[in-house]
């Protein structure tokens, strides 16, 4: 059976969160890393378009130009989190499997 989260907390002053897994592993995730790794269709399409035209510069709204924060995380079934970011984005489901591929292991 795949590992599941048993601990979730914001790391104050770090713009990051910590997830503890039931196999004892703990991983640190920056908010920016999570936002860039959003698996939703819209984000995947934006990444494809950026790769197809790498010299095209995106136009950002003032909100998008701010450092991203995680405003909310909620369970989606028993396999994923839905993350709401400070830029309003909340359509990606971050499966536990995907989250284990991200972040860095901490002691």
C-alpha cells in the first residue's frame, strides 16, 4: 500500500509546509514548488505552450507577481489534496503519489 500523510503543517517564515508520512518519512515542500507542479489540465497546457515558444514572456497580473502562498489544503477522497493558492488557483488534485515525488526529505 502506498504511503499516506499523517501530519501536515505550515513551516512559519519559510513559505513551505511539512508533510509527515505513515512510513516515517517527512518531506518539506515550498509553496512555489507546489504551484509549479500543479497537475491540472490548465497548468499542463500552459507548460506545453511555454515549451513550444520559450521566448514568449507571460504577462502577469499584480496578484500573480506576488510570492505564492498556500491558503488552504483539503482532502480529496483518500488519495489526494486539493490546494488553494493565494493566486486563486485551486483546480489541481495533488495525489499522495505525486506529492512523494516532490519536496525534499527532512530529518
